[in-house]
């Protein structure tokens, strides 16, 4: 009886591990696709509006710097 339960628990754990691995792989692929798309978008924007992109990057950098620098 206890041996059957241990086998069943091991099977369930293996199934859960496989499902988690599949979910991780799917999420990893989605993130890679999203990053590729973001990279293509930013490259296109840089070609079309370099001044606007540079100004936005400076503004974001300034905000992040102010937020991180204001820690007391």
C-alpha cells in the first residue's frame, strides 16, 4: 500500500515536472519573440525618428537616475 502510494507520488511529481518544463520553454520562447519584436521596432523607430528616440532615452535615463539617486 505504501509502496503504491510512493510510486503514484513519484509519477505525479514527474508529470508536474514535465508540465513545468513545457511551460518554461513556452514562456522562454514568448519572451525571446517579444524581445526580437521590440528590437525590430526600436531599430525602425531609430531610423525614422532618431532625435525623438534619443530624447526619450535621455528622459527615461534621467527619471531612473533621479529615482535611484533619491534613496536616503
